[in-house]
C-alpha cells in the first residue's frame, strides 16, 4: 500500500530500493560502504529462516529519505506458535528530520503486518528512542535480568570498571567450534531439541536452521562448545567483546538434554565453566532470572535492556518472568 503525506510517499520497499537504503544507512547509521556490510545486511534480513525482513521507505520523488525494517521472529507461547517481528533498523535523511517520517513509516508497517497475521512487535530500545515508541503504543515489559559469573580473583575489579557500553565489534577467538561446523549435523541437533520439555511461558521457536542462521555469520565471531563428542550431547554458544577495560564472554545460548532438571542444571553449569576457561574472559554474562542461583552466576540489578512490545491483534504477551529468552534472542545484531 502506498500513502502520500506532506508530499512524501510511504510504501513497501522493493529490491531495487536496496542501494538507496544502503546509502542512507551509510550516511546516518555509521554503516560501512563495503561488500562486508552488504553481506551482513543480506544475512540478517534475507537469509532469516523465519522469513525475509519486511521494509518500508519514505520517498521524495526518486529519493529515499527514510526507511524502517522489521526482523521476522517466531515464539512458542504455551505450545502455540506466535508470529512476531522485532523493530530493528531505521533511518531518516538529515535533510528531512522533524517531519514525522519515523512515526509514519512505523504506523504504515504495523497496519500491513497486522493484516499479514503478525501478532506482536518486540524490541529493546535505548533511552533515546524509548519515549517515541511509548507514544506509538508500545508497552514496557520490564528490565530483562542479566547475571554474571566471575572467572578469577581479579574479576571484581574488572567488573567494577565495566560500567560502560559494550563494544560494537566482537573479539576474535579460535577456541571451540565454528557454528558452521557445530550445527552441520541437523539430525543430531533435532535429537537434542526433542529431549527438551515444553515450558510455561514464551520462548523462541528453535530448530536446526535457526541456530545455523543466527550464529552462522562468520564476522560476528560466535563460537560453540559442546558437552561431549556430538552436538546432541548439549552445547553453548558464546562470543567475546570489550566492555571498557574488561573482556566479557557473552553466553548467548545453552541447550542441553533435559532428562531431569538437576542433571540439566549441572550440564549448563559445566558448559558455562568451559566457556570461561576457553575464552579467558574476566567474567561470563548471560540472561538469568534469579537474584541468587545454584551456580556461580549472580544477578546484577537493572543493567539488562528494557524489553518493550506492541500487540497487533489483541494478544497480550506474558509477564516478564515468563519470557524465557536468551542473550542470543535479545542482543543487537
């Protein structure tokens, strides 16, 4: 659908808009004008197994002056699949600031997504963009809980100095396996996922193609540690980044067989310890719902991102404590 507001045309983006979108992102979002940036964009928005990202543009004649992109996602909520999107990339040409382009693009997108059967939008906006989302009907679910595990006696000093934003680029590491190698055996990964019991609440719909895509872009430097000789024995995905002077290992996903919860908890703890050993990080960071846990992870209050959502079809997501999401689900990429 095409709409004209204040002489600007708002419409669904086409493939032939890609160069103009890339140029706008380069000028406003610090994207790099090189083939690697384009490969990243294509991996993120075209190769997603949940579906290609829908995009909208604002045009002044032939000139693209704004764009808005949503990343397709799917959740399992109490046994039912819920189609969702994550609000991600957006940009407005500096010459057109103050004309409501972001708001018009977003509202046009929500109308079309609703008609397509998408039930909700979620994202983790920063403090600058949060007020704008709230004005458009987004609601705050809460601060996602983050826990850390110190790895050595000097960790507390490193942690105390790490109260700054994390670096945007991952630190190269060769320990563990590449996601390409680790997730190549889809049958073994299927066998592992089949052992995991359903949970009450919300989690990402996970399947072999999802893991291969989500962690498979090599420049992001994700690594995989397995609990045995096969991926079916359980695994952890992590990457390294700098946070001030500290080296942080981000525990993105841990998937283990679940014959009993104590056995699963022991295996998750063992994998986290292996990530700490292999990475050489000052601490390991993960999503963790409890203030004090049975393992060495301790929750750090109110440092996690703010989770927000917008319902599109009258469906209300569960309260924060029933969002069973991982760092891999939520971190910006």
